[in-house]
């Protein structure tokens, strides 16, 4: 995704297919509730590092790879998503 596209999404705000989640130092507790909701509807985009007021807070650059691994691993965890989705 380009920076321009990301800025367009953020400026439009949250809606049926867009959800912002704070994730400065960890994944949000309700991330997979949103993933599940999007999987059960027509999809959507979750933007990590942005709060509900469209403020870009970012993600701690030291844990970006760790968060990506957690998302991949938890996507295959039946206690988080069932059926699993990757």
C-alpha cells in the first residue's frame, strides 16, 4: 500500500470496511474480533497504529516483525479464529 493510499483511507475514517487499531507496543486485545467480523462480511482493512480519532500513533519499530509473526501465528490458532484463516 502506498503512503498516499494509506493517507486517503485514514482521512475517510472508519466505516463498515475500515477499522483503526492502536498498536504502539502490542497487538490490540480485540484485533481478532474485528478480523472475524470482516471475514464474516465482505472483508475490510484494519490499519494498525492509528487511533479512532484518525491520529497516526505508529508502531514501535523494534517490534514490527514480532507483531507480524504474532498475527500470522494467531490467525492459525483455533482459539482466536475458527475456522482458522491465513
